[in-house]
C-alpha cells in the first residue's frame, strides 16, 4: 500500500491532512470491498422458507407491584424468577411463574437503570444514576440490603450490566462512554474498554464457548465488539441514524441485532463484517428500546416506545406480529433462558410474561 | 421572582407563520429551540408531523368540516372513522388495530384531539376530532411551567361557560397550585385576567377552536389521571442531554475517544494525530479481514434456524407442556430429575461440543467416553481454565500455578499434549500470569477435542446406543448408572 510512507511524516499539521486523506481513501476502499460481498439480500435467500403464520403469543402473567416505570429486568438462570428495577428506587425479585414477589429491595438511589442476575441465581447487581454497580446476595433469612456491596464506580450513570459467566465478575456500561469489567469481591477494575464516543446504552456477552468477547451499543450510533482479555475493540459496525439502545448476540454468536431510536432494528454479521438486514416499516415511527432472539434466532422481539412489541422474522425481514398490552413504553424485554417465554417491562409500572 | 415569558417565547417561536391568531399572546409558554432537537422524543415528533402534514393536505387529507348542531356550529372537525379510514389507505399499517393504535399515540402527543374529552384517544366512530395548531405541538414547546398552568386554570374559572368548567382533577390541581404560589397568586390572577380579556375579543368560532386547542395542550402536558404523559423523557437520554457535547463526532469508527473513565490517565488521552493514526490502523485492519459474502451468511442463519427450530418453543411445543401456558412446571421438574432423557435432547449433543458440554448429562456421558479412551485430561484442563476465568481476582494466582503444575509443567500429574508454539506462549505468559494466561493452549486443546475426540464420540457406539435408548425414553436405571459411574470416577481421581 502506498500509505506506508505517509505514516512517517512528522510535521503534525501536514500529517493530519495527509492522514485524513488516507483515511478517506481507505474508507472508500472498504466500502467497495463491502459492496462486493453484498451479492444477495438475506431476505431473498430466505424466500424458500415458509412464511410464519402460526404464532400464537399471548400475555400469560402480569407482574404488578412497582410504583414507577420499570426500566430493566433480567431472567434468573432457573427460568422462572425475574429481577426488575424501577424508577421508584425498588428492585423486586419475582417468582414470575406464581407472580409472587420474593424480595423487594430499596435502593440507595431512586434512579435504578439496570439490574442483572448472576449465573448462580444467588446474587443480583444493579445501579444507575449513582454511577455505581452494587451487588446484593439473595437470601431468604435476612434483609437483602444488609449484605449489599458496591463493586465499581463510573464517572457517569451506569446504564447496563451483566455477569460474564461468573458470579465473581461484572461487566458494566456507562454514560461515561466506557465499559468496565470488575472483580466482585475486591471491587478491582480488571479491564476497561475505551472506544465509544457517546454514552454506552447496552451490552451483551457472546454466547461462544470461551465467552471472551462482548458487544456494546452506544449513543455514538456505533456497535463495538470487544476482547475482554485485552480491552481492545476488535470489530465495529455503523449504520444506525440515532442512539443504539439495545444489542443482542444471535444465538449462533456470529451476528448481533440492534435496536435504535431511529425506529429500526438491524442485524450485523461478524463474519461478513457488515450490516446484513434492517427491520423497519414506514408506520413504525417510535424508537426501539430492547431486542432479543428466540432460541432458533428466527424471531427477533423488539420493544418500542409506542407501547408495543414487534415480532420480526429475522430471516425474511418482515414483521410477523404485534404484541399489544402495555400501556406505556416498553423499556426492556428478554427471552427466558430456556426460550419458553418472553418477559417485557414497561413505563406502565408492570412486567408481563408472554408465551 | 418568576417572570412570565410571553414575549420572550413569542420572539423565539418557530412556527410563527402558522400562528397569526396567537401573535397577541393569549398564552405564552416557555420554548426552547436548537439543542434538544436531536433528542429521541423530537425524532418521533418530526415523523408524526410529517404524517400530520399529509393528513392536513386539502385535496388528499382527512376531510375537515364545520358541522351544524342545534343552534350552533362546530368548526373544523373530522370524525374518528374518517381518520382511521384515511390512515388505512395512506399509511402502511397492517390492520385497523394498528391504525387505531397509531392514531391513539398521535392523539396522546396532542397532534389531534377529541373536541370534548380530556382523554386523548381515538375511537373509530363519529366522535369529532380537531387538529392541533403547530404552535402547541410538543416539538415547539419546552416543558411548560406550573405558573403557566396556574394562569391557564385560573383563566378557565373566569369564563363561566359550562363547556369550560374545570374537571375534578383540574380543580384539585388549581387548589394545589394556589397553595404553592400563594404569595404570587395576585400576579397569576392578573395574568389570567389579561389573557381572558384578549380572548373575549375574538370571533366566537375562532374562540371555540382556540379554547379546545389550549385545553388539548394542557391535556398533553398535565394529563388527566390515568393517562400517559407523552412528553416524559427517558432518564438515560435526559442525562445524556445534560452533558456537554462530545468530541470526535467525525470519527465514526470505534477508535479510542479519550473519554474520562475510572482509570484513564492523562497519558492515555490521545492527541488528534494519534487518534487519526489509530483510526487508520483500524481501517487497514478491517481491509485485511477475510469476510464472507451475504449469501453465505444467509445460508448459515437459515441452517441454524433449521437445526434449532425443534428447540424453539415459539415454533415447536416442548416435550412437556410449556409451563407458562399450561401452568404446570412439569417441564422444569423433569429437567431437574434427569429421569428420562428424550432423544431430541440427546440429538442436540451432536450439534456442537459446546451443546454437549452445556447439558450436565451430556457432559457426564462424554467424560465416560473420554475415560474409556484415556484422554480425560483434555476436558479436565479445559474446564479448569474456564473455572480460572470465573474466579475472584485474589484466587487467580494460586489457580494459575495449580493448573500449570497439574497439566503443563514438565512433571505434571495429568499432562496435556500441546504444540510447541502454544506451549512457548503460555510459558511466557507464566512470567506475568493472569486469568487469561492459558487461553491460547486452552483453545488449542478445545479445537483438538472438537475435531478429534468429539467427532469420534459422535460416531461411537456409546453415543448411538444412548441416542437409540433415549428414543424409548431411557430407563431411570440407565442414567443413574452413568451419573454414579462418573461420580465414582471423580472421587477416585481426587
């Protein structure tokens, strides 16, 4: 490549110009390469599949108890408990199957934005406007909040968190535009992840056997794939026209789906290094807050600010159905660990379980 | 203290031309422009306004008429059914439900409203609706203040007409505001009086329209109990808006942006030059990547679906009834007892080594196979490395040494076979050990297991027998013996 020489230019003013030029030509080349790979549309290949007509998803449970907007929820690995956090400053542990509340924990801040269940099911984490991530061991004997422990602190709000295959670590994303991996016991920062130029809104762990990578989505409209070991960004995707609110790996681990305020969902493939599908409709004008896949990856559930859940055929790129029920924005949704149900949380103070 | 900002906001008004009638300032509410136009709420406003524009098209829009009733006229209204019909024809909505839902949302945002109801919703019948004037669109006004609301309610009490009578909740709000602003109530009262005077000079029909539009504005910003306040902002987005604008907007390719974060030292904050260099390095890296074509991606996604459709409860009913539908937790209980392993569960073990190891019964069975082949150390090593990654930081050091001693050291008790290259890397890693020290060897070993032992396992009589046995719903005894066998094995080795 002709660029090798240019990198050696030392004068900063000159080289910035030269570098910008080089970057532009590289970008053009990259775009060209991408077009070459764009031999056929995903939906065209998926034409041979049968149209999905037989979905019969209904609300099966309504979880009432929060006194304000539900902002986040997470399934327990036991497939029937759910932790949810709300703007009333409460975190509730539900037995979603019976709809009983097992714990209601009052948070130090009323603005709890995110919560997560640990893989053991014995621990939950949450945080928000306090910039902190706090863990609560769950026990039936004593008040849960007596054993709470602050693990990490960001320089802005904590927007999302997850346990990466272990109760001993937490991965967080923050309004300070970084992600961070923390050691639960010592509160030590194991790794941090710089690269986003805007608030990080969502992250998801890769379902690969090693679990060394994760994806993050941000208000800078970028999707970044990270190597947890090195803290380096290994891949990036652009395309969204507004904030990315949700990212989720395809169950195969080879692609990620995103939901954005530009009212589209998209599918980015890691092996093709590009966007391969866009899920949108002219009549859908509200932003997407949360996305998740069914077990086979065929259905993409997306929760919108228009109070609905749209169910997309991820392969044919058409909407299969709409789930009505919530009376305000759908802020979070997640397919249960065994794929038997879909949980949704909303600004209407409730959570629902659909199957 | 508090100044009413009628003049100020009138000057800043965006939709001036649409608002001739308001130039006198019958109601002046705070407005802001510029900075918040990119917020998520404004994105939606813009899209709704595009639809409204089409709806208000004189030729192809929703038919707006003035209706005569008894002694009076109802100016500029349209019916719910006309609206829904128009939406069905002109928007890509699937059915009437979706059209109604979208209409309801647009009403809740105040773009049109039922002429005599505080509840901003739409029914597909002959109820009358009216368009909101752009002056009152949510995109044009910043969150109005309580003093403005107080003036408005106060003004309503001065117009002794039944249709303007305060609703119960409004009367309560007024009482509360009066208490809150007791000291400047006189000022509020005067404002209301002045506005009321201006209003009275207007043409009767024009007043009717304006009154209803102003009411609808407050129904959006101070909704009746039980109705959604659509102007609320997502708390994350509110935090974001309140922060100063971020730099490096032009760098749209995940390069380090030099953000403040828990451990960034000054040295790490890159200069533009360095940023650019990193940006270029990233681009080059991307150019060097070997990528596959979309057709390949499509085939992979489709075959993944075809392989897993049997396990996707939204497509195929699970072996026992879905607990959420049948209200019976049998499915989960059966899984826990592991009494009967269905053939479809065993079939899944053949999808990938990861699937096999994810199922406790599958893992046990594979261990049994490995023991028969005297190659159990590979899996043991791989699992030890996974365990290491999940440990608390303080235990990492010990575990690293333990793994080294057990599997890799020259005198290892349970040596694993690794290629020289990976071994050298790991040896070097041991100088500065961390939880990822063995990653290279572990992935090498995993690959070995996957391509060699695992494929032999799948071809083995052992797996086939298990698969065939499971079809007839394997007896309790069968599985128990496997579990106890491996349990015995484990105690023996430890």
